C-alpha cells in the first residue's frame, strides 16, 4: 500500500479537534504527506455577537466573521509543525463542517481524511448524525477516526 500523499483534517478550535490534528500531523510526518487543515465557519450575525463585541472592545475582531476559524488554524499549524509535519496548509471556509471536509478532500486530491470521534457515540449523534459519521460515510477516501473524547 503506498503512503498517503495528502491528508485532510478539520479543526474547530476545540481540544478534541486538536487531538485529531495531532494524530493527522503524526501520520503526515511519518509518510511525508502534505497536511491540509480546514476550519468551517458561518459568518456571524452582528446581532448575535453584539454583546461579545461590546465586552471585548478593541479585541472585538476575535468574534467576527472568520477570525475564530483563523485563530484555530494558527494553533493547529503550530501543533502540526511541532508534531513533525513539514508541509502544512490551512483554509478557513464558509460552510457546514461535513461539506467543508468533503470539498477539501476533493479539491486537494486527498487520500486520507482524519476526524475526531466527538459526537459519534452520543444519542443525538446516533439519531441525527454527527460530523465524524457523516464525513466517514461520504468522504470517498480512507478515514481515520481518532479517539478524542
């Protein structure tokens, strides 16, 4: 079996998503693969963030638009490089997590998708679906589900 060439992993800035990034970076380091880290976001409505913006004053940009996703990607890049990944690229993309992951796999011709297992074993995850299960079903490539919770 040939080594993986391109690995996609998603992050939302949570500790569990960073565990998936760490594992994906380890695989990328071991195989010499390119690591593509994506973060899905939805532009926030100013009415939804008004209180946070008021409290943050000069730091209000931290809760607007794609900034939280960009912050998650910065930390993910640092973690990936610390784990030995040499070729790391990041993208903040407007959309639902599963669709963003699927598009990243397709657009970057990835051969491995890495996701955390958060929500996979919950009742709501079983009834309504979860990012890991939906991504695994629809990815079209090998999927590594990392035990993160």
